[in-house]
C-alpha cells in the first residue's frame, strides 16, 4: 500500500491582518480513491457501534466497499495508519519545509483532525498515539462524549504538550484556538458554509509571543495548511481549488511510499523543559 501526496498553494483567504493564507496538502491512498474488496472466507472483526464490542465473522461472499465508506461503515486500520505516517514523515520536509537560516522544527503543529463520528475519532486518536510514539498528553479525542471537553479544549489552546485533537464537530465552529497551523480532514463535508467554518479554525492570526508560548520553535504564524485525506477540497461544494504551485502551471505531485514500522523522529517530542500538564 502506498500514499500519494499533492501540495497546492491556494489563493489567500484575506489580507486584512485577521486571517492568514493557507495551502492544501492532499494525501491519497488506493483505498481512498478506488475502494477495495475483501475476499470470501476472510475472517473480519465486526464492531457494535454503541459499545465498540467486537466479534469475528468469516465472510460468506466477497465484500466490496468504496472510499466514501472508510471511517464510517468500514474501518481500515492499515489505511488510517498509512495516512498518519505520511503526515508524520512529510510534516517537516514538505508540509512545513525548513526555513533558510532557521533550525529544524521540533513541535508538531497544533492540529485538529476531523473524524466521521465518535467511533472513528476513537480509532484515530489511538492510531495517532501509535504512529507518533506518544501518549495521551500528545493527542486527545475532544468530542461531546469526552469527559470535561471544555478543559481539553483549553489544554489544546494553551498547553505546549497537547498537539493533536481528534474531533467530529466540537472544534468545527465557534471554538477559537488561534495557534492552529494545520486543519486535517479525514471526512468529507457536505456544506460549503460548514467547510468555511472548519477551515476558519486555522485562519486566525495571533500575536507571535502567544504562538511562541505554545509552539516555541515558530516565530510567527504566516499561513496554515489544510491536510486533505478525504477529498474534501475536490468537492464542487467547497471553495478550495488548488492553483498551480510550480512555474509551468501544472500541479506538483509527489509519490509517498509508506514505510511501516519506522520509528518516529526524536524532534516530534517537545523537550522536557517545555512539557506541562494539560489544564
């Protein structure tokens, strides 16, 4: 299995000093694009949605699914892991490439990941922790079912330690977390207005000192990046069509081969002096 990443620069949202510009970074897998088929005779886990209890069944017939079913009626943990590994491995080479004269970044940008539902969010936050080799202090599920979601949102806004929040709708509208530098979509969005609100979570500017307090290796917020792993920016319902990002006017495509089992780089972990308890 491999992933294909596409980066396209977008027209600025605004030039009013309130919002910053943004880029789109697309991550595609074969399953996302084409779906897949599980052959008859394969033993597969089936989960009860409410309790998350699993049982195993042998398929009597071939089972085919489309990319739009991923994360909803079909969970493919290898595909989810591949997407997150691609994000991890490309984060500071392509998504936020090194700045001339600046030291390499260490802190994963503050990133909300939008999942399809609470079950998908639970699978995703567990996989984020596995892929990055980190614990609860690094990634949290922040949904209406979480305990003390207001405290978790405050930690996501203010703590240098909590870097990734997996959510469904709770951080989609009305929640101001200005240090965000990525907005990550694992699901499609049906409404143009709703997409604009979700996109707007990453657009807000903030004082450099406020950003540096929670992300010490960034001097200023000059842009944010939409990570599109669900095709949301391809939809005619939303305003996020990439413009050209190389001189001849063609889109830049990069092949990204997954490397299962690679260890996360040490720069993903904040230094001990910057760690603190969420609160």
